[in-house]
């Protein structure tokens, strides 16, 4: 993503990279820490596939992230349309689990 943004003309000094997370919860937690440490705007956009947006929003609430949060659908052209039913089923199982998980 970093390389794509630079190729599109975004100055590298304006890009903050979070590269330690291994899951969505960690990514949101670590990214929000970067935002706070650098005094950045707290209006957030979660960029993820459409099937994952709701769970990502649930996680932000569980983490206590109090910001204006939007979701943007990222299209992954490497994932064939045939795989989408699998992703949706995964989320149907993961969303209730995320809600009840402490």
C-alpha cells in the first residue's frame, strides 16, 4: 500500500505505517496509537473488503476508539468472485463471536 500511495504522488513523509499487527484488532489498536502519538486527525476511514467492515467497526467500539469512523470498500482483484461466499460465511461466524468475546 505504501508503494502504491507513493506512486500516486503522496509524499512518503505524510504516510504513517503500522507494520506490527497480525489481525484486525491489533491493526486498529496500533494504528490508533500512531494517530494519538502524532496528534493526527481522529476522523477515521477503515479500508477493508465489504464483508469485513461490520466486524472492524465492532472492534473499534470494543477498543473504546471514540472517533468519527467510516468504512470504505477496497476491491481486491486478486480474490476471485468465487471466494466471496467463503468470506461472508466466515464473517457470519466471526461477528457473533466478536460481540461476545471479552
